[in-house]
C-alpha cells in the first residue's frame, strides 16, 4: 500500500499515509468458549490456531499472489477448493480491473456462502493477494520485487479459512458469507515519483461493491480482517469503523475482553484506514469494522516488516491468530 491508501488520524491531527496492518495479540488464556447461542443453543467452536497457521503457510508457499501470475492462479484454485471442502457454496467472481499504471489485472474474488438460501446474513472478508512491490524495503534494489505477504494478506485469509472450517463442522443458524477480495494491494507504490490517483487500492472490493455476486446483496454487518497475524500486535478501534458501526466495534472489543484478549484489543481510537471495508460500505451500505494492527512505535504505524521482504512466516504468530479468530467466532455465534 502507499502513503495515500491508509490514513491514520490521532485527535485533530490527520497524517496522510497509506497502510495495511495485521494484528497479533499476545494471546489470552482462553482456548475455547462455552458460550451458547440462546436461540439454537449452539456452542461457539474452538478456533484452532495450528490449523489457521497452516493455511497461512500454504498460501505463502505458492509465492507472491500477484494478479496475472501463475502463483496467483494456483492459489485462487486452492482457496476455492478448500472452501468447497468446508461445505460452502463457492463463487469465483472474475473481473478485469485497471491498476494505477493502466495494467489490466485478471482479478478473482472468492465468495464462500454458508446457508445461501437465508436472507439474514453476516459478512466476513479479507484480501488474498500480495503486494507486487516492496516499496518500504531498506534494500532499494529489491523494491520492485513482489513480497510474500504472510501477514499482509495471508493472515486474514488463514483466520477466515479456519472459521469456515469450524462453520462447516458445527453449522450456523444464520447465513454467513466469507469473501476473499483480490487486487487490494496493487495501489500506487511509495518509492516511485507518481502523481496521486484516487482509488488505486482495493480494486477487488470496489468491483464487487458495484457488481455483487447477488443482486441487491446485503448483510447485517461486515468484519474485515487485515494483517491479523503479527506477534504482539495491538488492535485499536479504527476511525471509519467507529463511524460505520460503533455498536459493532463495542461488541467486538468487549467480546475480546471477555475472552481474555482485552490487552490486545485496545479501547482507544487508532486512526482512519482506507481499506476494503470503505468500499463495502460505500457501494453496499453495509456497516463494517476493520480489525487491523496499529503500532504507534513504528514509522509505518503497522510494523517494520510492512511492505518489505521481511513480511514472511517469521512474522506470523499463532497466539495472535487465536485471539482474532476466537473473538470473531464468538461474535458471530452469539448472534440471534
């Protein structure tokens, strides 16, 4: 992402920066939850962090998932087949989208539907592509090379894959849609002297927002996971999320505290971030929350690995995956 993709704001100060973040709380003491849904008495499944980690690792093993590459195509086939194996009704939405440099990208939004016949729906989403540039790498000779994107991309997808596996095993009383958006991370690179263009990020969610997989698609709310695997990450309450869905923000953060992850889900405002949730809200009017890491000690506000070749599996922590995954599972299984 670039300095114009994600905008962090603190108090009255707005810093014009573009960021992607992944949270990795230190992991609470909870390994499962016995909370039951009051309607169907369905116990919330236990999120398996080992399984989620394996899904992240498998994505990274394909290599950088940059649109128009064989690695990208192979990973798309893997993601779709796994979601089908979990019992979801899968749609691969193919689209041609234009990048900042007018490159036409063959994007694939992977949409997994549980209980597709139900109108009462919840939406979970992440981006599955990886950055084609290492525009923040210290080694300037490597800045035009694509990155692994273990945390920035693969971690959110890995968490949602494990959530999908648990839904497939346990079932759910509502309709659940899980979308892996493509071409999110193909925005203008920071290391090139380019005139700013609007909306060069989140191309897959922009396309889906205008052309959803079902006419007049709507969900009660959406939860975005972006960079949710880094070790010792903190999740502050993102500014646009507080505008779109303040009650849902409160619900998620309170749930995390209930489960023992409150020291990672920080009850402070972290900033404003342009991410996929912006376009889901803009085009589909679905209130969305972005769970994303904020690191006030980092120059990027995310972590020193961000948009560098250090964004590899060494930055993915099972405790963080567990904290985020169990929290999201608890939230959706508490719904009526």
